[in-house]
């Protein structure tokens, strides 16, 4: 019996090319619009929670309120990320005055090599910012303060502009607001709104969520307004 020694065609694995998504450089107006569009989606859940509560499903309604807290705080974080890329790129390209912290901003040698190899383009820096900040969270008081000061949006000025109508000491008031926003977000996201000490779940109301979101909007509007001022002054 003859053996078939002919070679059968090798089946080659076909790999789909990975599409690399390049970061888009949005304008200030577009960054603000993205925040507002997303926040409106979060606010659109109010009627859903209202209906659940009306029908006696209070726990489900409160679950929606808690999700609104986490989502809204996440939108604040994303807004600061987008503003960070915009502001630092403006400094890098000489369109804005550079902050003190800008001169201490660390860039790895691999990115310096990219800069040397693409001497006619500054896109490498924006690409680095997009990657660098994607791993960070800017919601705690210290991290938000450091990041805003880095990007030329003075934290103290931001709090005073955001909460001047809320308190005679808007800086102190704003600092506590930022701390409270982050704490409640963490309570919900990491432990289902339960106390570390007693494991008892905190109560939540629609009024609390509305105030929570209003405070986020005040902070975002203050950051945006200061950035607009910087963009005009240059």
C-alpha cells in the first residue's frame, strides 16, 4: 500500500490588523459639550427612579440614585482628563503660559526619542498625555488640586469661582465638597454604600443626588471658565 507523501497545504492563521485609535484633540467647547451630553443622560434617569418609587419599589429607585452618583463623579474625572490634555498641549505648543508644575512634568525617554524622530510634529506629546492620564484618577482633594495646578487651572481660584455663592469661605467649602463627593462615590462603588464600621447601608434621597450633581456642575463650569480666560489671554 503506497503512502501519500505529498505535502498538504499549510493552513495559515490569519490575524486581523489591530486598529490603533489615535486620540482626538477636541476644542474647549467640544469637551464641555461632551460632559453636558453625558450628564444629561445621567439626569434622564430621574423619572425612572421616580416611577419606581411611586410604584413602591423604593430599593430599586435608590439603586438608580446611587448609580447616578457614581456616573456623575466619573464624568467629572473624565472632564478633568480631557481638560488636562487640552491645557498641557496648549502650554507645550507655546499658546498658554506654562505653570510651575509644567516644568517638573516627567516624560519617559522613549517619548523623547519619539519627539526627536518626529521633529516636525508635536502630536507625540498629545498621544503621550492621552496614555499617561488614562491610568490616573483626579477625584480626591489632593489629586484634583495637584492636577488643576499642573494644567494652569488654579485649584483655589476654581473653588472660589465655583462656590462663592455657597459660602463666605468658598475655598474651604469647596475643598470639603470635593472630599465629600469622592467619599460617597467610593462608598457606593466599592462597598454598596455600606459603612466600614457597621456594614449598615447609608440612606440616599433624590434631593441629595440633585445637590451632588449640582456641585459637580459648579466645579466643571468654574474649570471651563478659567480655561476660557486662559485661552483668551494666552
